[in-house]
C-alpha cells in the first residue's frame, strides 16, 4: 500500500479508509498508543496498536525514536485534541532505536543540549517547525522575485575579491601548508596555488550581481556567503545564506520600497502557509518568556508581531536624525548603552539599532545616509561630501536584517573612493568597467536569510535556525 503523509490525513475530511503511515515514534503509551510523526506537520498521528494480537517482541521495539510503518484504518478519533487516528492492523519496525541510548527522551530538552546533537534535533517539534518555516521562507523569496521578473543569478562561491573590502575572508588553497612555495622576497607564492592567485570564499555576491544587473536590469542572488569574523553572538554565523537583489534604474527610495515589499511578502507567506508551526513556535516563545522578568518580555506575541510588520510601513530615518535621537535618549544619558553615543560619525551597535526599533519608533526602521567612513566603498556619495546613500533595515529583536545602498555609478567618484580606501582597483577593472561602459543609477541590498528566519520563528539564537551552524571554534557535522 502506498504511504500517506500525516499532514494529508489530518487535513482531509475523509475517514474510514485504509492507509499506510510511516514515521518516527515520539511516544508509546499503555502498550497501545503511538504518537507518530513523519515531519510533514507539527501534529502527530495517533496509531492505536492492537496489542492483544501483536507479539511482545514487536511491542518492545516500539520505542521513542524508532521508525515504524503502520497500516490500518483511519477512523474518527474519540480522543481529545485529534480529529483522526489510525487503527493499526499491521505494524512493521523499519528501524530500531535503543531507548537506553537514544539521546532524545520524550521530555523538554534545552536548546543548548539539542545544539550538541544537531544531527538528531530535526526530530523535535521545535526544530521540525523551524525547518518547515525556513523552507517556506526560502520558497517565498524565489516566488517574490520570480513574480516580479527578476533573474536568479548564481554568483561564484570562490572568488579572488573581497566584496565588502572588510577583509574577513576564509582562504581557499591547495598549497602544502607545511611547506608552501615562497617568492624571492619570502612571501607565500600564490602564483603556484590552484588558481594561480590568492583566493577566498565569497563574503557577498553583490559585485558580480551588479555586473549582471547592468544587462538583465533586475537580478537576485540567493546563496551561501562566508565571513571569518570572530563574532560569537546570537546573530552571527561564519557561513550564512544571503539574498542580494540588484536593480538597474533604482534609486535609494526604490530600493527601500523593494526591501519593505520583500520582507512583508515573505512574512505573509509564512503566516499563510505555516499557521500550525507558527502557532507552536508562538506558544514555545511565550513559555520561554515566562522565565524572564516582566520588563524583558516581548510586548507582542510572535504572530501579532509578524502581522504588525506586514501591516505597517517601516519608519525611514536618516543616520543624522537617529544619532540625535540616541544622543538625547534617557538610555544614553543614564549610561545604559555599553557604547555611549557622543558624536556624529559613531558606528551604531546592535544595542542602538534595537533601541531605535524597540523603544523609540516601536516598528521596523530603515536608516539611510550613513557617514561614508563607516560604509563600503561602492555606496553612492551624497552632495554633502560626508554621507553615502546607504540603507540598513532594522528589525525588532534582531537589529540589522538588511544592508544595502544605491551604488556609486560615477566612474571618477568610485575610483577615487577605492583609492582612498585602499581597494585594489587595478585587479577590480571588471567592476570599474561597468562604470566605463553604459553605467546607470542602480541599487541593491543584502538580506541575511538566517536573520529573517530568526525573526519569523521567534527563536533567539541564530545557531538554532540553520541546520548545522558554523561559528568560531565550531564546525561539527
Ligand atoms: O550588511 P552586509 O555586510 O552587506 C553586504 O554584504 C552587501 N554586499 C549587501 C548588498 O548590498 N548586496 O550583509 C547583509 C546582511 C546583513 O544585513 C545581515 O542580515 C546579514 O547579511 N549578515 C549576517 N548574517 C549572519 N551572520 C553574519 N555573520 C552576517 N553578516 C551579515
Ligand atoms: Mg551591514
């Protein structure tokens, strides 16, 4: 008999039919009731075993974590909290799970513990919900751009450039580390390396994305990016996925419009297609927040917060306005920030971003026109000579979720900025060429996919919304 997914059984209005269900045992009670989960939904299906006609040997093997195939009749359940159950007529153990050794007991485990057994944590309700939401969000990203006619460009993973000019890169090499070839001056001779030059994992697909946008008009990337920054925070990964749209003929306002539209669209998709999972995550979060003092709890529950973001325009503010707000804030005056804001030009820390979003505006914020000193070389310079057409989208609980800008399309200005910032402009002739041949105003941004998933799931640590987190001193699995 063909297998039916639990989700399809629970969402149909049929009963009294034969079905075969395969999944993993969550619990087994009274030698009779299996809570079976196959990952198609947060809900388990109760399979009722005919224990009088099942051998003792088989009954013993129905343990938490075991994989079973159950065939029987789907009937309307008399039990509480479930529409249907499966009255088993045959049961086969597909894979045993020794209850003495299986690390996932049918009880609540801490997220820290589950991180150590990340190979098994998919099997918990929380993580299966997270990964279903993650999947819907990634599909929604593609849907959004495809509906708008953007072309998905696959930019390289291995590059010889540092797109952000920030130098936080993982080197890629096949040289013998014990005995690398040296140049006459004693430096490592990368001309003998695999690519004949020094290479690294990409930190961003933007620069290559810009090249494509200068022909296809509207493109996006969606791929892995790598940063060797030694940031051990709940919002940084060494390997993360980024979505980078790049659009010819867009200015900063168009860019902001697109960023807001994208975020609202994908959150709406999650609300529409992950209602059960979000409800579960909502309750999980409420439970978790009970441990916190009242003043640290969220003002809105998860689902209301998502709806709020979908329904309200993001607040657009200049960096200069933000600095004034922060400088005048009670938080600053009472020295509650770790980094006090004393003058224009200061880089904003996540505590400042979150203050603006959570305490001051109480909604998502788009900060624009940052000082050029704290932003990348490719951002379009404003007439004031001090600021650039940058934008960061800041979200509650997250801080920066998007970073982007209108790009400097004027060859001379770009070259000058590259020189000032010691960006190797000769090697980057290909980037400058777009400004020499048919340049046009254009803009784009990067959305950190994990930060989006973090926001939508209400999870609090970025290590818990990617399958296998890569962070400093940790590359397990
Ligand atoms: O602000 P970032 O560094 O911008 C860029 O890389 C630009 N090239 C984007 C563009 O304009 N096309 O990174 C963009 C976003 C951040 O806003 C953040 O959401 C995410 O990427 N991000 C990280 N996410 C997880 N771990 C990290 N270490 C991250 N660094 C950045
Ligand atoms: Mg940034």
